[in-house]
């Protein structure tokens, strides 16, 4: 298996003979895993589900029930 790499765009200009730092991307993993219970997800308002999913870079598509189901599948550990 081969890895594919491509040059990253640089940020900033030439400062003291050095080019700017390389761009790292747009996703940043949140520091804490969400600690909501199943009951929390079942009563969570849609705007809060949207915000939670967006914070983890997950899609927030569908109706509120689909979002709840997706969030519970992504964040709740099976017993």
C-alpha cells in the first residue's frame, strides 16, 4: 500500500527568510467525550444536537429523531 501526499498550502509570507507554517486542516477534536445519558439524548432539543454533532465534525442531517438516533449510536457505549 502506498501513501499519497501532496504539498500543503503555506500560511503567511516570508518572515526572516522563513516561509509561514503549514496548514493543519480544519478539524479539531474536542477535549472531552460527551457524557450524556440515553434520557438526555431523548429530550435534547434539536439545536443542541446540531451543535454537538458539529463540534465533533459529524453530519447533522435528517429530522430531530434521526439526529437523536445518530448521536446515541455515536456517543453511547453499549452495556
